[in-house]
């Protein structure tokens, strides 16, 4: 399924987890329940409730887990204005998060949802 061009509605059972590879450019919007997001390379853990959204900007894996039953939408994010010019974007190509060791280590343990 090509999720970069369409909206996907996903439901997770209590304590179920999903791993999204190469999450940059995607947005998660929670419709029901609470969703916990952890993205490789980001020191924050994000907890979303109903009506809240989060757009992923890092090109790394994203782990999502539900404390209870959760229903959310996964869709392409509205592009943000780029800052820093071409040199900053070029340097970003060498960011080690492009090949996420975290997502490789979790492969097979979590239900995979490929965004590419």
C-alpha cells in the first residue's frame, strides 16, 4: 500500500505496537484513544489524545504503541517551509538516521507498516 499518497485508517488493540519505516513527511492524527510515539533520533516521547496530530520530520523509524484501543489516521503531512538553504539539506543526506539501526533491530518483533 502506498501511504505517501493516501490516508490510512489504522486501529491498534490495547498494548499493540506498530513500526513505521522512513516516517518523514507523514502525519498521525488520533481519532480515539491515546497513542504513544517514539522516533529514533528524537529525544522526546510524544503522547497524542483524540484530535491531536504530530508530523514526522526525521527520516527514521517510528514506533507507535497503544495503552488501550486506539484509532488514528496516517497521511502525508502538509509540507513545512524549508529553512537553512541547500547546504543544510545537503548535509542532512549524511544523517545516520536515514538507515535506522533501531528499526532493523525491531524488525520481526513489531507489525510493520511500510510508508515507502
